C-alpha cells in the first residue's frame, strides 16, 4: 500500500502517474503563470516554478523541493524559483547561452529588436 504524499494536500495538485504530480498555474488580468510538474522521490524535482502563488506557498511550506529545472526562462515558468533555493536550479544549455547578456535575454523573451 502506498503512503499518501504531502503533495496530495496542496490545492489543485493531481497525481498523473505514480510520483508525478501536476500543479496548477494561474491566469489573472495582466499576470499568467505556467503549470508545473513535481517528480516526487528521494530528491523531488520541480519542473518549472511559475506556479499559482497559493500552490507555490503550500509547496514551499512542505520543504520537499530539492531541485528545480526550468524548461526555459520566460517569467511565467520561473517566477517562484527563488522560493526553492535550497537545492539546484538547472536550465537547458541553449537557455543559459541566450541569457548571458541582456540582448540575448530580451531576444529569448520575445521583445522586438526595437525595444532591446
């Protein structure tokens, strides 16, 4: 029999597969956050940290996140990454290169060249 994970108590959390949880994002006027995945296990991994603020707060209170992986650097995928700084934060190599300078960052973020 499986032990119930503390993740089950986070509002909106749904277990998609054994130890793989979907955590809701949010859409508010002028603000949007991506949904995230949490891979539970010995060193739980949060994939993207742009959670609904209430979900992020509940998850932070559990203290279970040990690592964060950002699929890319858009704000809606990383807005709460600083809440989980106890462990590693990783991003794909292509993203690291693109944000090495401000021009690269704005290009990745989708800003037109006239605004860079």
